[in-house]
């Protein structure tokens, strides 16, 4: 009798487990690929940290000037500034003891000089009297906008050329890949120095110079995307569904952009996300070298370039350190998101 009860209980437990497994399988089958990717993405703590970083940067750069509108990007504060200078030296007294003396000097200036951080200016002012905190927000706008536009443009060019190269192969593939090799072999920095000298001689305005900067970065960045797309399409064009499209008589452009490219999108999204951080670093480097965004426009690289002055580097850390911190946050945030998307879109990952 006891054995019959145990057997019945075991059968009921097996039935309950089977029902639960069936429900889980149905739930998993009903989950769309997008929801599955999002669930994997938000399981990663680093992905969430990166997302928070990027949201903070966008709110700071685009909503910050709207909320903190006391000073404009190029507004000059003409109020007098009192600078405190500390002079430290040592000497020995009559007994031979070494004494350190700190001399405090205050200098009042009516001209535009560096103002220390305070209630009027949260991060002080630069040598022209412009608010550093406000320029930090506007610099974020330019850096983030350039990053997104350049990544979209280089992805568009890379997808078109890489898709054509990978699908047709033969001499078309050879020509496009040799062009890619040429762009990879071009000494970028000397070319940029020559371009900067030409732009300076043309006396182009700061607003138009931003568009030229985006075009230059795009010109030297699309080749990597083209190689990625070409390699993926070379492996995808032999699949059965491409053979089916040939039987259906679909044109080549439709096979490439409606059937092959969508299957490359996961790799493209990850590449774009990781590339955003690289473009921001690239733009900051060019601005630091004087090849990018110029005054009176603000950019993070231009703000860091003020550290070339030994006085600013030593005594006015508020001029360049916040911009460096923002660049670190942006690059880390985009890299964390890119790593999270790469893991979430991996078909071999655990469910």
C-alpha cells in the first residue's frame, strides 16, 4: 500500500514537472529575438552601468544648458576677478632649523582672467572669462553629435561597398578591397596636418570647420566596416535562403540589402557601438592638436588642449580635468554597451 502511494506521488511530481517544463518551453518559444537580446543585455551589470553613463552624458550635454542657462557658450563675464597666489619657500633660522613659509598674495584684475570655481561659476572661467562648466556641456553636444554622425556615415559607406564586394566577388571584390587597403595604408596624421594648414589658410568659420572634421574622420574610418560586412556576406551568400532568392529571380540589390545585410546587423550594431568611443577619442585628439573644433566653439579636446600652457596645467586644473573625465565616461560607457550587446547577440550564449 505504501509503495503504491509513493508511486502515485512520484507520478504526480513527474506530471507537475512536465507541465512546468512545457510552460517554460512555450514561454521561451513565444519570446521574440529582440526580447531575448534585451533580457540578456540587462542581465549584465556592466551593460547597465554603461547605459547609465551614456544617459547621464546626454542629459548633461543636451538638457544641461537648458536648465543651467545663466551663462551662454561664448558669454564673457567682465566682473573683476581676485586670484589668490601661494608662494612657498624655505629658509633656516638662527638655530639652523628649516622653516617652510607660505606667502599668500591676492591679485585683483579687471580684465578677463582665470576665475576659481565658486557659486558664480561652478568650474570657474577661462582666460577669456567664459564659464567652463557651460562650455563643458556644449562641448559634450559637439563631441557626441560628431560621434554619432560619423559612425552612421562610415557604416553606410562600409555597408554599401562591403555588401557589393562580398556578393559579387571577382574583379569587383578585388577593386574595392584594394581601395580599402590604400585607405588603411595612408599616413593619417601627416594628411591631417596638411589639411589643417589648408583649412586655416582658407579662414573657414568654426561652425563649418565642424562639418569638415566629420568628413575627414569618416573618410579614414569606413574601411574597417567594409571589411566586416564583406567577410560576413562571403559566408552568408552560400546559404540556402540565398539560393531560394535566386530561384525566385530577385534582383541583386534586393538580395544584398533585404536578405544579406539584415543578417549582418547584429555584428554591425556592436561595431557601431564600439566605434562611437573610438570616434570621440579621435575627435578629441584632433581638437587637442588644433585640427578640429576651434574657438569660440567648445569641444572636450579643445578644452584639454589648454593644458599645453604650464600655468594652466599646474594651477588651473578645473580648465582641463573635467573634459578628460567626460571623455573617459563616454568611451567607457560605449564600450560597456558594445560588450553587452556582443554577448547578448551571441547565439551560443546561454538562454
